[in-house]
């Protein structure tokens, strides 16, 4: 069942992005066709989970991934929500911190045997989840910086201030998710 949902989401989003890729190529809109091309690439990534023995990610996390892609690529970049709504970027960075925290929780459950999870310190869980999410925040900002150097010049339109706000928001939501994982470790 999970495999079918992953396949349906991946194919649907890929087809949508391929349509946008050709649409904006024909229109000569280089900024938008590049975003759509990136959307095609990242939309097929979850298909690789189908080839793994154990998929550690619940379907809610896979759906959350596509919500993030739709919100950032289509609404944010193609439909220009980043410029139309000043709060859009902040909401997505906050969301990404929570999302990556739950990726950390899933990886914890995959890497730590169930029989010993109860004996692991709640602080280790806290640090693991926090580290995964904060590192994702930092890597995202590096991606934005490198993207501006090579392609768009619009990802960090606010410069250092934008980067710092993004990192603060990502780290705040990472911290909240890490606290959640520590408090509810028995239910993870």
C-alpha cells in the first residue's frame, strides 16, 4: 500500500513538473523552467525508497515531502509566493525544520533496535533529532547560497539577514521537534 502511494505521488508530481518544464521552455521563461526541472528531479527521489529493504519513513512523511515541494517549488517560486507574501519563506523554513526533525525520528527508529530503544537516554534522542534537523537547515542555506552564485540570484534576496532569519526559524522548529521526540520517546 505504501509503495503504491509513493509511486502515485511521485508520478503525479513529476508529470505536473514536466508539463510546467515544457510550458515555460516554450514561453522562454528560463527562471521558471529551471525550477520545474529541479522539481522533476526531486519529485522522483522517493521512488528510490521502493528499492530499499526497509523504508523507514511513514506515509505521512512522504506526503509532507510533496507538500513541501509543492509549496516551495510551485507556489513559492513559480507562482511567486516568495515575493507576494513576505511570510511565505519563513513558514516554509519553519515547516522544513519540523519535517526534518521527523525524518530524524524515523531514522532513529530505523537505526536503533526496538529492544534497546527504551534504554537510550532521552537526551541522545534529543541531540540526534536536533542534529539532523539543524544540519538540514544549514545545508539548505548553503544550497541557496550556491544557487544564487550559479543560477537564480533570487534565493537569498535579503542577503545575510535572510539567511540568519531562515536559520533561526529552522533551528527553532528543529528544537521544538527535538523536545517533542524527547518527551514522547516511549510513543515513537
